[in-house]
C-alpha cells in the first residue's frame, strides 16, 4: 500500500562526507565501538541470567535494557560500517527503509518505557524497602516488561505509516546513514506541516510520559536519602540509583534534542550527530555505567560465570 503513495522504490544514503581515508578512520572507530557495545551488553545479559545474586527486578530490567541496546545499535551500525567501506552512496529499498525506521523508533520507545519503569523500581527500593519484594514480584516485573515492548511497537505503527504516505518526488537521496524520518520528510512534495506537528505531539507524549515518573521517583528518592542520618547510609542508598540516573541523563538528553521539536526536518549534520549519540554512544556506555558503578555486578564479573549455573527465571 505504501508503494502506491510513494514515487520511489529505493533510497540512496549519502552517509558521511569527507575523503576515503577519513571514512576508513571512522570505520575503525565505529567498528571498535560496536564490538565493545555488543560484548559489553552481552556480558550483562549473561551474568544477569547465571548469577543468583542478580536475580532481582533491577537486574531483570537491566537485562532487557541491554538486549534493547544490542538491537538498536545492530539495526544501524553494521549498515553504516558497510557504507563507510564502499565508495559512493549506499542503496536501501523502500521496504527495508520502512522496516528500519519502524524498528528503530519502536525499540527506542520500548527503551523509554522500560527506563521509566526502572525509575519506579528504584523509588520502591529506596522509599518503601519493606514492601519491595511484595510490590516488585515476578508477575509485576514480567507484566511491566511485556507492557513496555507492546507499547513500544504499537505506538510507532501510525507515525511510520503516516511518514510513508507522502509522495517522495523531490529526490530519493537521503543525507543520512540510515532511514531518518526528518530527512525522509524533506523529500516529500506534499505539505508535511500537520503531520510533523502530530509527530511532535506524539514524541512529547512518549518522552515526557516516561520522563515524568522518572522525575517524580527521583524527587522522592532524593528526599528520602537526605533524611538518612549517616553519610555512609546516604552513599549506599544513592549508589543503588546512580547508574540508572546517569543513563537517564544521557539517554533522555540525546532524544530531547532529536525528537522534541515541532520541525522534524532539521539540518542533516545536526541529525547525524545526535543519531550517533543514540545509536552508538548510549549503547556503548550502558555496560560501563551499570558495571563500574554497581558493586553486585562487579562482584559477579570478578567471580566469573560458573558452568553449573543456568539461566533462571526471576523469582519472588
């Protein structure tokens, strides 16, 4: 159906400007980043599965977050690396473009929902510790994760459908390294203003909707921590939230710059830089944020993975 509304069957991705030598340097850097991202996030998933000390809601959510980071970066980076190696522009079919954009947005929205849920989890752990195991039981955690995935994918069906209902008659060259929505809208000969405004409102709803419980949760968390009489107690309480708070600042900061503006068709170079933060830098930092600042994860890494341990379901 989309092909009937679009005048093109494929797009050309310009990728990065510069000489071939610069492209080879970028390839080496991004390949290193991608490798570290995959290995680091896979390590987190494995230790969360096999180490009994990490069989708790916080690490259950962290395992899903790491899986999302792997999928988001693998959706973008391999094709970007291929484009850096080959001279000229990279070709992507209309179907592949639709699929890439939908998965990119759906996985990102799922991550927002999950990060918001993790903030609420930290609130319950710090502000209501005696009821933590009762509230954050296995049923609740599975329901939250399932809801995050379902919401992420369902909420992006219409935005992607609306994007590809326009006629792309100006050109079929995208000044980007993947099928970015803003650059796609630039190619349309139709009036995209109303659709862009609706997409902006949806982005506000999704980002602010997941950011609001995070802000409220951390307001209560900080208030509770400040009431703890001893400095060591305050440090211990804050250490349980520091990793998640750091991830929130980096992740939300990047997406606020990219999506929360009425005009989606901003400058291509600006778009590329912020997209790199989301698809390369954030997934790369995730393992370091959640391991270097987390004593339990560091202990699990030091002890190593014992062969007799199997991946266990989250227990009450």
